[in-house]
C-alpha cells in the first residue's frame, strides 16, 4: 500500500498512475460529471482531470487543473471580475465567458482581463489515484 502524497503549495506530484487502461472518465469536458465527486465524500479520480487542461465542478464551485502530468491545482471557480462562474478549460486557460476573462491553469493568474485578480487557490490532496479539494 502506498503512502499518500500531501499537497504542497496548492498542487502535488501524484504517484504513478495505474496503467490498466481507460476508465471511461470524462476527458477534457468543460464541465464534468466526475467518476465520484467531493460531494459524495469519495474524492475525484485523477484520471478525470486531463493533462494540460482541467475540469470544472459546478456544484462544488471549484476547478481542478493538471498543467503537467501528475501536477494538480485547484481554484475557486468564481471569476474575479463580476462573480460569474468560470465556464470551461481550453488551451491551457480557465475561461469565463461572461466578459472574456481568462486564467492560467498552472497558477490561476490572470491571462486576459477584464479580471484584475487571480482565481483563489484551493488545496488539493492526492491519495493514490484520488483527489480531494479543501
């Protein structure tokens, strides 16, 4: 049994993934129905978060990104411009379609305004192939 890898600085390096094959999990959907959700207490499957992209969890109001393989970041999904919920994750950016703000998936910083502030970071913890966000 492996020891959990705690989060440091908002993200973490995950242990090697199980290479048993596809799980049928969403791959890059702008909003997703993860295999399990934080709301169920079961965590989120790491395979549900595409490398170079992310998944928005509307009901929990956060987005998890995986800028590079095994590095997971989480942010509040509320756009810092006018309070809309971010809409999708594409081409390395977290996008808010209300007024066009974009945020970088690696650190939540503003890539394009009108937002003046970054998305607030949340803590991601990796236990095996499961992620939890606090």
